[in-house]
C-alpha cells in the first residue's frame, strides 16, 4: 500500500501509520512493510562488503509464501526494539561470500558495525517485490519507532482476508487513513491511502508472489 496527497500521487508509508493500519484494518489477513538501504557486512573472517540490505517486518516472507532454504524465518520476537540483531542472507550472498557453507547459520557477523547472528538463507527468486542481498528485521533500522508520523520511508504489501473483496478492503483502508488524518492533522492532513495490485506497483517484479498477496491494495482473497 502507498499513501497520496494533493502534492504527490505516490508517497510511501510512515512506521506509525503502518502500525495503525495493521491494528485498525481488519480486511487484511497480513500486512508487511519493507525498505532497502546499503549495509556493510564485516567481521566474519572476510573483508568488509557493502550489500543491498532489505529491512522487512517479520510477516513479510510468510505473506508472500516463501520459506528460507536454510535456517529459519524472522519471528515477531526478532522485530522488536532491543531484540538480538539477526540477518538472513540472500542466496547469492551465501554462495559468493560463504561458498554455500551450511554451517553459516548461527555464525556472528557485523552489520553496519552491530554484532548480528546469521539465522538462515532466503532463495534467490524469493518472489519479493524488491531484491535483497541480505535481509534484516525492521527493528534494526536505528530510531525507526521514534520517527515522526510524516517520515514516510516504508513500502507496504498486504494479503486480503478470506471472504474480503477488493472494494471492501479499499473502503476500509481509506476510512482508516481518513481517521488518522483527523487525529493527526499536523502530519496526515490530506494524506490518503492508495491500493494498487502488486504487479502493477512493482511492474512485474513480484510475479512470484502467490495469489492473494497485494501491495497498496487491490487483491484477491487469500486461500
């Protein structure tokens, strides 16, 4: 999902709005947020390397129907402030940096200088709307939960609940956004939610997402 206002047709979503959407929009079985930034992987017996890090909420891979090929997925416990920092490797990083060593799970590295434990490996063709060489919980973005409501840096995807159609979901998320605009006029005045099919929003990049997953909104029911 995205947001929009009179000045911009395609804003992203703030962390605080995402939390409220999750709590107040019952039409969706699952919602996930993500964003990408360069990260430096180091202190694992190899030279420091700058990689594309994709930060995701713990629901992300379950939402798109993807499981790690080694190790475990993120859990809600990984995605809270103060949790043990963990990382999932992309398959290409696992191959190029660790020569597909299955003993990599449990190994300690640093990510942007923070000691972090490798918990698994994500398939190369994960079906996710964006590529990632390493994957990290949203909680590892410094200060994310303290950011102002008008700092809109996240992308959001969602899966409709069973029995919910697109028009119902659209009406509900638009209503939630309208309530947030009334409750937080300094940051959310004229900010509206916008629902867009995943493959329209990401131009086919998410073609591997299993039926029922959607970004910015329009979606079939999950099975």
